[in-house]
């Protein structure tokens, strides 16, 4: 069942998957093409800035605000935000993206400080380059090839590596890890 948020402009769906609830959320009138992230700072419009902030930061705020009351009442919750290494090191061609991801890291730490006492653990995964369709175009450029060379292990992160870490952080096996940027 897709539900409308009580106080924000998004719809969400919670589905049981094995031992976990999987949350999908949908913003009304929303679509953003990933290739537009790589823009020079001076060419980023207000609309582009706001769209990236709304997608990467405001959306997470709204969803967590929607669900945190039930988590607190149940004295249990696990929140895993997916940020980016760009949120830790900044970006040359994606200042808006890096800024939003840095904000997500800080949001994660704040939620951990506030809600850990309710057994709600909040963590943030900050992968570098991930082997997805979104990154293919960038890797075929000279700058992308240089980025790939700069990765210490010499290869991209696979999506399943992020999934395995996420599942652990969401699981009952995680009893104390909170407020971390991994």
C-alpha cells in the first residue's frame, strides 16, 4: 500500500522483505538525470541546487521525520543513509551534490545523538565510485579514468558490497554501532 506522508509532499511504501522492511519513497513531479550532477559551480542554477538538496537531503529528513515517532514508541529502529565520499572530500564538478551528501553525514550523526537512547541506531555509508550505470559515462572520460586510477584497491565498489554492509547495520546483530560514517 502506498501512503501519502501526513506532513510532506511524498508518497512512501513499506514492504516486508525477508527480515527487513524495505522503504521506497516517491516524490510528486520528481525526476533528475544523474549526468547533470557534473556541472561547474558557476553554472549551477538555483533550481538545480534546490533539486539536488531536495533529493539527497530534504527527502531523507522528511522520511525520517515521518517514521521516527513509531521507531521511538517501539524503542527500536535502524536507519542507514547512503551518502558519498564526495560528502567527505568535496567535489570539483558537483558542488551541489557534495554539499548535499555532507549534509546527510551530519544529519546521520545528529540523529544518532538524539535517538540512540531509544535504541534507534543511525549510520551512513559513504562509498566511492560504485559500479552502476550512472558512473559508466564518467569512467569513459579522461577525468574518469584518472579517478579510477586514484582508487587504492584499483577497482570500483560493487553494489552488493554496499547491500551486505547495509543489511548488517539494519540487523539485530548490530546492537551498538551508531553515528558512524563508513
